[in-house]
């Protein structure tokens, strides 16, 4: 386990060096709000779908891999469902704008920006293969349950947004090629691979930029953030790991899903808080604090999953 911990800690440290570069870019104004938004769109609409297609292309279709894909999907649904139930019980404050943000941030992890690069580094293409399934489930739930809960208005529910979400489209396209056993020619796969390579450095730069704009002193005074830190970084991933292992899940699927569930608060929390007039400042503090502290918690939890 110690060896696994050192390996994972090293990979997380590499990502945080990239985050530090983004932090410096934010402080020196090399990246501004507009640039960060464009970089985010670049990752969401190009890099992430390409990562999914590339990872599925690197895995040869067989009945065992198809079954593993189904297991990974069930694990993702189980973890997200567990998070929803627990968070609705734990966070029951009277101030709705604050309660909604606390619940949303604890339920939804940064399984795209933070997890996919780490799954690639720790497990390889199979890690992203299973991670892509988690991202697809995440996107479906964010744009259905998450949207309804954060907005409090059923009119905001839009099936078209769920279907046309880049994360869902990327996973669906990758899965279709996988099940139909379609191998893309090298002239097509090479550009996809180059674009997929952006999925590690660019998201880390964006996270670093947002950290550069955070008032950490104020975040440290908010008791609600400490509850989110414990729930998102420790309680939820440990419970998910225990339940998955109890159900017989092991190997790469267990590690990939553990990485996704142990990631910090999703940046989508701030996006939705801004859109629906919730507590934006709280959301920024949650994303920032959990991102910084995840460099400590993620290596330990991932190392445990690798040893089981």
C-alpha cells in the first residue's frame, strides 16, 4: 500500500504543479475571466469527448469488457444515488440558497476535470474507459436532478440539454464505436489523440486560475465548508469504496470509480449557483478548499482501493 500511496501522491502532485502554474497565470493576469471561460469550453466541447473516444478505441471489444462497462455504470449510479440520499439528510439548513449549494457540491465531484487525468495516469486507457462512464452518469444527473434541485423550478428541466451535453455525447459516440467494433483510421485517431492530450494540462490551469481569485481567509471561517470537506473528500468516497467492495467490485473498475468519487467539489457548483442566484461565494470557497485539500485525501483513498 505504501508503494501505491507514493505513486498516486506523485501523480496528484504533478497535477497540482499544473494547478500552481494556473494560479500564477491568474495572479499575473496572463489568464483572465474570459480566457478561463474559453479554456473551459475547449475542454468540455473538444478535449473531454476526444478523451472518451480515444480510450474506447484503445480497448478491444469482448464480452468481458462490455460487462465491465455495465458494472462501472451501475457503480456510478450507486455512488451518485448514495450521495444524494446522504446529503439531503445531512444538509438541512433553513437558508435555501446556502443549503442547495452545500448539497449540490457534496453530491457532484469534479469527475471530469480532476478525475480523468488522474485515471489516465494511475490506470491508463482502461481507467479513462471506466471514467468516461462515470462522467456520462454525472452529466445526466447534473442536468436533470442537479438542475431541478438547484433551480427549484421544473420548467428549467430540458431533455435536449441532457442528450446534447458534450460529456454524454462523447461517451455515447465512444460506446457506439466500441460496441460496433469500429476502429478509426490513424489519420482520424491521431488528431483525436492530440486534442485528448489537452485534457490534463488545460483543466488544471483553469482550476489554478479560479484558486487565484479565492478569498481563503473568508472560506476558513465558514463552518459549512468544513462539513463539505469531510463529506466530499472522506465520507462519500470511503462509503462508496466499502459498498463497491462489499458488492464484489475490484481491480480497475474499483480504482477508477474511487478516483471519481474522491475528487473535490465540481466546478459546475459555482456555474449553477451563479445561474440560479444561490450562494456563489460559498460555492467558490467549497470548490477551492476541497481542491487544495484533495492533494492530501485522494492519494490515501486511491491507495486503499488499489490494495483491496
